[in-house]
C-alpha cells in the first residue's frame, strides 16, 4: 500500500486552507468585473485566514507549552534503556544515543512530529530545560500504519510501561519521583498498549475540585478502573458532544479538565481560556487521511447503498449533503461492553455539569446529560485509519466489526503494516496471553477480551447482511 498523504497536520495543505486558496482565486476573478456582491468573498477569506491562524496557534500550544509539571528530564530518558529487559538492554548498549532514542520511541509508541526535524516527540513538550511534559497527543497523536499523524488515536502508546521504567530509572539515578511515578502505583494507567485509563484520570482529578475549580481536601473517590481507546480527533468538528456516551456538550473549557493537577488553580484555567479557544479551532480544523489504496468502485457503490439502508440511521451519510445524527444507542440494544457507561456516576456527571467547565449559570451554559443510557454512534470518516474498533479497542479490524463471530478472543497486533484484506491491524490470534512473557511491553501488547471492561461483544447489526453484502460495505468504508 502506498503512503497516504497527511491531511490533518501542518506539513501539507489542510482542507480549510484549500478552501481559503480556492476562495482567493474566485475573489481575484470577481474583482475584475463589476459586482454588487464583491465584498462578500474577502470577508469569507478573512474569516478562513483567522481560523487557520487560530488552529496553528492551538497546535503550537500543544507541542510547545507545558501545561502540567514535567514528567521526567531528558537525562532520565537518555538512561531509560538501562531499565529494559536483558536482551534489549544488550542491543542498546552497543547503540548510539540517537539509535537508543529511536528504540525508545518504538518501545513506548512515540512518534516524531510531522514536518519537524528536531527529533522531538509529538506526544511530549520538551522544554529548553530538558523537561518532558505529556501533552494531549500522547493519546490523540499516533501513527496511521507507521505514518505520524496528529489527531490519530495513539494505538501503540505504552504509558504504563513507560512510567514504570521511568520510575525505575529515577530510582537508580537518585532522582526524586514525580506525580506520574507515584500515582501509577495506585491508579493503573493502562493494561493494554494503545488504551488508557484516561476517563478515570479525569474523574479522579475532578473529585478534588469544587464548582469553581478550587482544590478540596477530600478522601479518595471509589473509581472503576477501565481502559479506553482514544477517539480520532478528526471527528471533533462533527460531534456536538464529548465522550463516547455524549454526556458533555462540546466547548473549549471542557478541553481543559485534564490539566486539573493540584499545581493548576482556578487562575490557571481562567488565564488559558484564549489558548484553549485556539486548541478548539485546531481540533475543528482536522480532517481524516484519505485512503489511497485500490478501491473496487462498483463494489463500493453497492456498499454505499447497503450502508445507507442499514447503517446510516446511527452513523450518518457521507459525501454531498452528508448528515450526522449524533444518535445515542441504548446499551441494552447495542450490547457492547457496559463498563465505561456505568463507571461514571450520575453524581460525578452532575458535578461536571455544575462546574466552570460546563459554563454553569452563564448565558452560554453547556447542556450536560447526567444519566445517559448508552453510547453515541461515532462518525465514520477515516474509519479505515483508526483501528482498533469499539470504544475499548477490542476489535482489531473492520471485518471483525462487520462479522461478530470473526472477532478474536485474545489477539496481538503483529506489525504496523496495513491489513488490506480486513481493513485495520495485522494481528495474530492466541489461546491466551503467554505466561512466560516477562517483557511488560510484549505482555501488554496482547488484548484479552475476557478481561473486565474489554469485551468485544455487541453491535450485532451487520449479521442482517450476507457475506457478499458485508464485503461491499467494507469496500465502501475505505472511501469515507
């Protein structure tokens, strides 16, 4: 498969910039002739230019400005290889510093930044003082089959292992432990590579704040730990609500809640509102990468017809006049893993609804659904590029989504190459996670759907289709 163009970073012209250029050419043609409407296009051009500038500021903020205390230093990262398993450590001992860095990026699911030769990771802000601070791209900036892509789910991120080995390295070097090093001994960060316990992070942090975001002294909350697959950010512009259950209406303040570390008081959030308006603009600007492999257009056309008959009611329509229904499907009907839905209590959702994040009590207050009954069917733009599937990342390919009986019970991604036959990961199936696997990165590369919160059941609707019809729908999904 050929490399796809990156259409959602700043290394290539994104869709909104293309519209700006097209608008400029039309305007140049219009000013050459008398027209009573000639003032309209410059205003539109100006608005597009402002949106592009805000989006670029938002991107730069995420990769250049630390919004949390740093997690570790460059010197610690340079020594992390000393905490690796024996065989890998032996290879690293004979490598250069640059080669070791590439090995570490590969081990932990880090990528470089598109169009940036600095070698710095997309997923961390690296300050002038050498401090590494996690940013939003840790979960929402991965690669699409090996191509670094801001906004793609980071389906290789080994956060738990990275944190454990950073902690071990700090112990060995006599460096004080940080919040992540200590916190991860109490709260699990993610039991499978590419998924994290991020929802619980947000719940736990919000527990210690009042509605004005002042820090409270309270006993720890009882939390239901579970792993989630990060959603693709290129769906942000379509979705009016945040999260898989769609409980929080979208707004720039809601994007700030993962900065709720004790060091950031209310003044931090008030002072960074404009910055997060820019982040909102950046997320809104993202578009999915386009599939550039072979497509059977006749089969895809048949698949589109079937999709619009059987899938569009929940997932919307695509192309000219496209629609997105933002439909929440009751969990009893959907049948997918219910842990994520039940992990957030009504009380916790109400606390968010009353907080500064939801603009409580103001004219532009955000509506909040405090007792959702299911999950919202996501848009499917770029779905070929965002495996694994389901909210918990339990299904490695789209063919598995369309064929419930084909979903593997225990599986492991086998390479970063594209699985053109099933659309998604290349993977291997095993009977169980090998008991003799001591390397935590390898052990956590296995996905066991029998574990809590990791079920791959449900969403059985495609079984109404024949195999040939499913193949047609699969072909159509490449084109979205």
